[in-house]
C-alpha cells in the first residue's frame, strides 16, 4: 500500500472541493479554499483522527483503509470513475464494480445533473434509498441521514424500524409512504436478483415490522418515479412538493428533486428555505437525523 501517495492524493482532492458543493457553509473564518480534514471525515462517516492519519500517509499506526472506507471517501470527495479507481489502486484494494448497494460510486451523469439543480432540493440515492450525494437545499429540507453505512443508511429500513424517520411526513400520509416504499423495494429486489444485501434487509424488516411483512406479502410492485409529498419542516411547517425521480440506466441509482408550482405557498417556502440555509444544523438526540432548530431562524 502506497500510503504517502494515497495521502497526497486525498489532500489534493480535498483542496479542490468547495464547501457549498457538499452542503457546508463557507463561513468567514475559513483559512483553506477547500474542505477541512474534519469535514471530509464527517462526510465519509469517519473519525477526524483516522482521516488525518490517512492524509499523513504514515504506516506507524497501522492505517489500512477498507474497501467500504475508500468508497465513502470517494463519495465525500466527489471523485469521478478514474479517480475512484486510482484511490483503490493506491490502497491496493480490488476495484469494485460501478454499481452495488450503499458503496455504489455515484454515476457521473447524475453528479452533473445534481450540480445544475442549485435552486431546488435534490439528492442522489440508491435503489435501497441510501443517500449518496445531496445539495444544500435537500439537506435543509430533509436533514442528514443518521448513518452512511449499514442498514440504517436506508430510509426504507429506518421508516419501518425507527419512528423518528416518519416525523418528516404528517401521520395521515404514513400508510401511503409505507405502501410506496415496499412496492419500490419489491422492484429493486427483482431487478437485483439473488442479491445478499436486499435479502438481508427484507429478512430483517420482516422480523422487526409486522406492517412491512404484511405489505411485502401483497407482492405489489411499482418503481417510484413521481410522487406528491407533504414534508414537515421544523421552521417552515408543512411544505407540499412534487418529487421527481430520474433513474440511472441500470436502475440502481436515481436523482430525485422537489418542485412546487410557481406562485404557490410551497414555492414561497422553498424561497425561504434557501434563505434559512443549513448554517446551524443541530444533531437530534440518540442519532436522529440532523434537523434545523427553531433557534436558527
């Protein structure tokens, strides 16, 4: 493993990313043009000390990044396909295929589209509803996922196992979202075939949620392409938005974005959302998704 080259590569990639590109405030006291080390660590779900050791390229502490860690860093640093492969080569890890579950590398075409959707909330997710990338408005609207790996990275999993995941929608809308989530997961499971990740998720959800088990046994299937959602925002109240989905060619990733009719109350709320921003995100207790606190208004 070429740790010095790996560290130098990470350092140069970090320097080129602007905070706004990953939903972070620039701030008046920022001394570096790109991201800070602790910000990269946060985005990748790593400890700041561990990431610092990686950048230093020192083998004295036995730093050996796993494939999952490298995939998380590739997403956090917005590496393209060649850069992602180079990162794995430097770490002497097998280069993973371009698609697959939570460790999937974001497809460049979706990154390009996400970059152009600066005036509306947008994010890239997997077919298991794991967030891979998002813009600052999506972060302000929906909050940050409490996990970047493992079952809790999936909104579908959290929806049926953690009541806090449902707080983003009014209670009367919950049955609809439950049905849509399960039908969409049925489609993903069939598309992936004998996929161990999906099989584990379905088995766990059947054990933990009778609601999920009952819906799964209906065998209803429908890919979620467009939906009307009411989202509960802690500062702006209920926002009624249309949610659009653009699927990648293999169906394993999708770009979703939210719109409101011009002149509607929701359009005005989105304008306010861009003003409120994400400068004062506060973490809810016990690992709940980070949401804007009322004190930030």
